[in-house]
């Protein structure tokens, strides 16, 4: 639906839209459909940009600072933060805690970003919360404040939803960076978690690991424990530990020698964590990617600070870990079809660890796309260097960030002898890839947008 944003802002108490439903709550004085609300939010990047934190604080203040009523776990990082959030939410929910989960991006529907006990909110719940936020936006504009940016609006909607559901624990994933992220207005989180750090969004966060780590470490608060991934970058660890020391924050690092992979299949990994109460326990995560053992270990270490008295037992935690469902991260969506949102160089390197672990001689088909600001040639080279590809289908994400399928195919042909086909239409590309998979594996990689499109196709076509 295309919506006239200026008219929507000015609508106020106008008559109802034919498809709308009217809320009688005192704070709501206008009428809007779910589709209009989503359309408005999606249009925001076209007419406003990221604001200073003061603008976000103003909006949240007008909403009554709902985050102060919750125990917040704040998660930042380059890769893995969504998975860590999912593991934490699963463990807290399994332990009987009312838990809110705020994640980004969504893959198919915006409601995915706001989950209560791991279930996305309904359209009606989303709309009711959004209407309260929209009322505040109109008041702010009337008072001369800047229009909130896209992610700021989503964060505000999240807090309204969590307050209305009376969540006890709120697991918040940062949108971009950390220091200046909208979620960083939280004053006293229960714990901060920083996942692996690598080069991504360098045009915004800096072009060195140290600079990016400094931005991520901006979520560390005075005296609040920080649990961080120290497996990959000594430079990032040094920055995080220095910031933690400045903030008198206990720092707990995960290192590579603290976990050991025991077994793996096409659908899961078994590992052990050589720390605390887990040394003699087999831990299972329902993903074939080795890096998920790292993310799961980080989440378990964080739980020791979130629930130090073990009100949620080890058995409950580990069963919740095994039952976790996290969309788009080495997710098996159909038999033999795995989608992964790896969309930067480090993410692709982690995907490659899975690829090289596939049984030798097994057919591997790759469906790939990327957006323009990524270093997609290096991503492609890293995948091709494994020598494991049987066939490649290159496709394209439409819009301003498009990289033509033929351009991606040309790069693949530089680095692999496997057959490469360019199919611009994602639907046709997916059908082609499915047909070529045979009894092998199909991996769909390179962009979360690609993952979202494929999941939507599967749902629409009931494949």
C-alpha cells in the first residue's frame, strides 16, 4: 500500500478509512490500518535520518520510560547477536519468565521484531502500540523536535508492547553499532553482551576492528557485567576490557579453548562448554553451523549473571537451547535446503566452516545474492576457495541496493569452475536452484533480504 505520509500525519480525528478499525483508548485520537502503519514506518528512511540520542530520549520520556520497569539484557556485536538474543529468550521463557525479545531485521513481516515469549505480536497488538507512538511523534513535531528515525520508532513500539505485556525480562538487540544506537538509552541493564566483532558498516562505524569495537563497547554501563566474545580478535578484546575497566564493569570473556565441538550433523551440533557447571554436559544447538556453539556458549555465560542463583536450572537451560528456533541463521527451511543470513566477510567465513564440514563428494548448490555496500567479491572468493561448489545460481535483490545477477555471476566465474547461472528473478532463481539440488544440499546465502524473500516464497507457494 502506498500512503500519503503528509496526509497521514495531519489526519488527526478525521473519519475512518474503510478498512480501518478504531481504538477507543484515551491516548488514541486517530484512525489507522495495520497496512498504513507499516507503510509509514517503511517510508521513514526517505524523509529523515538518524538523530542524536537526545531525540530518542525525548520520545521515550513522553512514553513514560517503560524500559525502567524491566530487567534488560542488552546485546551488541557484528555477527551472532541475534542468535545470542534468541538463546537467551528461549532460556528465560522456558524458565517461566515473561520475556520480551526485540530483534532486527525482520525477514518476512515487521511483527517478527517484537516477540513475547518467543511469539511475534499480532497485527492488532502492533497497531495499538504503534498508534500510541504515532501520537507522540505528532506531538514532538508540533513542539519542534526532529522526526524520529526508522529504528527509533521500532524501538519505541517495542517498549510500548513490552510494557503492555508486563514483561519481566527484555532482551534487546542493537540495530547498528552500540554507542549511538537507540537502544542505548537504557540506563541500567541487568547485563551487557558483546558478540564477535568484525569489519562491517565501515562507512559508519570505522574501518578498523578497534574503532568498531569501541562503538560496540559503548553499551557498557557503570558496574554492569559485560560478557563478550574473545574468540577471534585480541584487538577487539583489548578495547572491550578497557571500556569495562573504565566503567567498573565485571568483564567475562569467552575464548576458543572454553568450548569443544563433539559431533555435528546436517541439522545440529553437539558441544561441551569447559566452564562453570557445564563441563560434563553435552549441549545441543539445532543448527549445523560451528559458530552457533560459540554463540550458545556466550549465552550460557551470560545466564550466569542474569540468573546467578540458578532459579532456571541447567537442565531447563540446555533443553531450551536445543529447542531454540532462530530464523535465517543456518536454518533448514525444507529438506536439504538451508538459508543463512551471512552478509559480510566474517559471516561468510563462518558459513564456510559449515560448508567444508559437509561430507566430501556430496552435491552442493549455492543460491547467492548481495547488496551493493558489501564487499561481495571477497565474500564470493571466500566461498569459492573451498572448492566445494557443484553449481551456483546468482540472483538479485531489487531496489536502490541492487547488484545485478549477471555481475555476481561474472565474479563467481572468476573464482570457480562450477557451472554458474544468472537468474535475476528470485522466485525463478529459487525454483532453478531447487531443481538442480538433486539429493544434495542447497545453501541460500549472501543477504538477509534474500533469506526473507525465500521464506516468503515458501509460505506463499506452500512449498
